[in-house]
C-alpha cells in the first residue's frame, strides 16, 4: 500500500524531515513492503528550507548575518534554479531572542539574507522568504534598512527606535530589488496594527511586556502611516512582527506559508493514490499554533478520500475535536512510550509509535 508521510517539525526536538524519516523507519519495521512518500512540511517558520530542499533539491549557500541584537549568526540561502529561498527564523527567530528584549530585536539580518538571495538570482529571478517563527517586532524596519531604505529614525534597533517616525525613503531598497519577484510565506493573517494586528496577536510572545503592548502597537501604527497605510491594513502585513508589511512595500506577494509550500512540493498530487496519509507535530492541543500543518494535510487527504492519521508528541484533543479537524485518529508519543523516552530519544520514540500505528493501519 502507498502511504504519504507529511509531518510538521516537532518543536525543537525534531525537524520536519527528521520526523518524517523517524515515522517512515518505524512504519517499515511492521510493513516493509509499503511504499512511503516523505513530504516534510512547514508554514514558513523553522524548517522551511529543509522542507523545500527535501522536495526540490537545490544548493545551500552559507552566509553570516546579524542576529536580532547585532550578533553574528549563521544562515543559508537555498538556490533552486533561478529561485532562492530564505528562512527568516535563521536570522532573527524566536530561538535567538528567547523572548527577551522584544522592543530591541531587529530584522536587519533578514534584510541581509534577502540581499544575499537577490545577489544570487539577479533581475528576473525570484526570492521566497519564510516569515514564520520570527522573534522581531519592528515592522520589518531593520530588513528595509539593510536593503537600502532610510528614515528619520534608526531602522536597526527594533521597534523602540521607531517612536516618532515620520519620513521613510524606500527608493534605495526598491532599486536594489528591481526586477526580482518577491514572495512571503506567512503563518498568520494578522495586519500590522490595531485590534487584529501583530502586537495584539503575538507581541507578548516576542518579549514585549504586557504594559507596553498598547504603546508598541501605536508605534507600528505610525510606522504603517509613514510607509503605506493601505498596505498596512492588508492581511498578512503583520507576519513576522510586521516584516510582511515591509516585504509588501517592496512589491512582494504574501501567501499562506502552508499553501505556498504545499504547491512547491506538489502535496495534492502526491496524495493521490495513497491509502493512508500520516501527519504529525509536537503537540496537538487547543493553542492557536497547534494543528495548522496537520489540519492542512487532513484537507488534502479528504480530497483524495484517504484517512488522515496524526502522530504527535502529545495529544490533548478529544475525539470530537479530532473529527472536526478531519483526523481519523491521533496517537501520542508520550502515551505510548512515556514522556521520559520522548524527551531523551525523540526520533526513536516517534519511530516506535509509528511501528505500533502501522499494525492498525497497514493492510
């Protein structure tokens, strides 16, 4: 039988590719004759390049850029033909900020990474930017500054430096990217500011103190007025703490990260003819982040009339909630092998779970 294996990453424990390989290894213990198609997924956050490269190949080019507080950090550009992919979280992800100093975190390194990608593809090429998992909240000001924009306030010191901003000149950045098609892979539909803005949605998780949230939102509102009020009001402008807004100012198309990657890897095509579709993530619970990738995979499975089965680190949802999201069944690593083993050996624990699941689902 044919089985599609399409998981998200398992937090910091396993990348999506590592999770897919672990599931496949465990499944093969019970059903070595089954045909397994591995399609690791991402919504534009950590693991985005890994997922694209697993499906499309390409060359990884090493670069060093500024981290959110100016420190040097390693990053990569994935080059596939005349398209370059970058993962914003490599330059300024939450894992680099630790939820600290949210108002001082800068997206300068993301701009440097985009510049490196543009240098590789040149005019006529395309750059795809993963905006998920960013720890910066500066409206993309640092990114724009690194690409050649200028303003009457410093662009490289986080949202704190933008207070009172009035004049922004984008011509330098636009000239640098002239002739290059830009696309952003977003994990949120939040706008730049206001009730449905990025500060309200995730400012606290990026290290902005609760009592400072209204003030920071007001700064981003002023930043939007100074750069492009209409663009700031569009969905996904708040992606990556407002880096989506900055990309849109440079002519980018902002897409749902999952939809974009599903198209890049041909997820719907590869699901056709599969008897079972497997997906997974670290925790299937009631949080806003939970279930985005598995639910998207479940929709694809439903289109091809295949059952969608979830393997997760932990499962909190009940049967009613699982069915509502399109899951035929869900299995928890912690429940089957124990929390200690899941922590000490995440790949081995996930493989053991997959072997047990195969007993029920492989024919």
